[in-house]
C-alpha cells in the first residue's frame, strides 16, 4: 500500500511540474510576441500593417498568409519598403565604396 501511495505522489509531482513548465513556457512566448508587436508598432508602416492584418482577420476569420494578400484585398495600398528601399535585396547592385576610396570594379 505504501508503494502505491509513493507512486501516486510521484505521479502528482510529475503532473504539477509539467503544468508549471507549460505555464512558464507560455508566459515566455507571450512576452516574446508582445515585444515583437511593440517593436513593429513603433513604425508608421508597422502600425498600418497591424491595422490591415486586424481588419483582414476580422473579415476573413484567419490572418493573411502573406503581405501580398493584404494588398490584393485592398487592406494595404502597396507593399512596404524594406530597410534598403525594397522588400527584395538587389544582389546585382554595386557595393558602396568606403569613405575616401573609389568604387572601381574588380579586374577580371
């Protein structure tokens, strides 16, 4: 009988530990999502995207899969520019020269 009671106590401790771990994990994930949301919200484009996603989700019942869905549906006027002025990097563009150096192409 004592052995069964010990096993039951260990099982209860295991369940309590798993529940505590899950709550800590969920709290960390929620904190990360909130931090990311606040970072995006700081920019005007970010606020516009957030409003567009909220309207899209309210009307369609699901979040958009891509930003293009927001433009196609009329929720955004155009795709936002990335840090370099476009969403896709231009790998063919010349690399700017360092201050005081000329931007000469490499000899082939």
